[in-house]
C-alpha cells in the first residue's frame, strides 16, 4: 500500500520512483532526505505547480533506492532518467540531436552558425555539443551579435551598407574596411570565450550594461543582462566538456559521520568504485595498500577507454561530477595514469597514504594532484 510505504520512508539520501496504476515509472527524483521529500508531494500546498498536482493524482505506488550520499543519489537519478525517460521528467531526457556553435570562414568574413551538424561546415571551429535546445543556443548567439552590432545580413562585401546597418544592428562591416577589422577582433573574442581562453567578451558586455545604466537606459541595461545570463551556462558547459576530454582519474573522500568516510573512484563521467571505511582503518597501512590495489584494478579496466564523440548522457553525468568536485562536500585528488605502471607501485601507495592521513578528520576544500 502506498500509504504504508510513505510512513516507512527512511530519512536518508536516495532516489525515488513514482509509479502509475499500470506500474510504469512516471517520475524519478533524488533527495538528501527521502522521507521529507517524498512525503512533501502528498501534503496539500499552494506551492505545488499544476504539473505536480497532475502527477500526484496519478501516483499509485512508489519505490526507493537509498544511498549513502547525495552525490550518489544525483548520479543514480541521472542514469534512471536516461533509462526510463519518465513522462514528468524534463531534464536529462535525451533528444534527437545536440546543438553546436561553429565559427566558419566564408567568402569574406568569418560567420557564427548554430547547427545540429557541425561536420557540414568544413574548415570551421566548432564548440559543443550543448544539451540546451538549438533555439536557446541561437538566442544566446543572437544576443552577442546584437550587443556588438555585428549582425550583417550581406553575404559579400558589396560596398553598400546592409539593411541591418540602418537598423543599428551592424557596425557597417559590409561597406567599411575599418569596421571589418573591428568585426574580426570581436569574432576573436567570441572564439576565445567559447574555447575558454579568456573572458574579455563577458567583461565587455558587463561594461556595456554599466554604461547603459549610467545613461539611465535601464531597458538597454536589462537587455545586456539577459544576454549575459544566456551566455554563462554555455561557458560552464564548455568547462564540463573540457573536463571530460582531459580524461581524469579522481579519488574522492567524503565524510559520512564522525566515525566513517566514503571513498569514490571516478574516471571521466563514471563512478568506478566506492567503499566505506572507519577512520581508524583509513589510518592503517593495510587499508591504504588495499585501497591502492582496488584503485589499480578498476583503473586498469578503464585505462584504454576513449570516446571520440561525447553523448548527451555522458555530458549530463559529467556535469554532476564536475559540480560535485567544485563544491565543498568532498576532498579529491587527481591520479595521473603513470601511477598505474609497476614502477610506481610503492610511490602510489605512499601518495594514497598521504592523501588519506592529511584529510581524514579535517574540514577541507579544493583539490590536489598526486604527481
């Protein structure tokens, strides 16, 4: 009975599955407190959206998958949404294609294109894939063009201003060589932004926003702010993609309570292994050698793993891992692949020992690297 299951829910992290009368999974969610979160759906509240009310009216059963940490719950939620694609889950549901941004050299000038098929633009530099809708990416790119007034609607250098010039959307690059040089400088900034080389594009737009506010052009300032808000998630997505491409092996340490820690071994976008250890065990040479041996076993299985193209599922998982590593819940260390060779066995064990001894029982932030 649903009522009995609700009463017996544990106050622990985990994933929950809402089911309809036919036993189908209609929603997957996660929480750091299953009891509190799941029961909240069945409390009358004006804060509930119409979507939530519709979903609750269809819930006839539920299941849970408890975890030791919220991080594990996040990864499991992601994998189950990919697997079941529940009707009431919008995020992390696979679509037919991803969006890419391409800076492509054309007859006279480089142009920015948004496409599902970057391979069609030979000679161009592509960024992505982005899991946002292509319409959302197009809006973000258009915001850049509008902000810097480089939305020229002529495909060749005719010597006459285009229509957008008269509308204030083009700096005159279609007719003025000096404007064309400025255009190329702006394209360089856009390239640097999407390749995560520098943030001058953002700084310039922030200055535009400030100058508009100083002129009491608050509508103009709000437009620039909205355009910036569309660009920031793209920057973060680039960082996640680059993080995946760097092919990191990562050991994470997270406290469960005052007496035990949980270790996670991550490669790229996958958790390969996890284990719970009392503090006293982490401080022994026997456990440290055992942990090194476990890490070696699991990493050997993945050392030759490589992916030429990234799937949306992988990016979703990498986003969770990247965000977790940026937070303060765990201490983590990067493990160079050279430590998998036999000659580094003793030094690898010592490095694991130093990492554990230094961090057990301490409030820690940031990351280290074993090298």
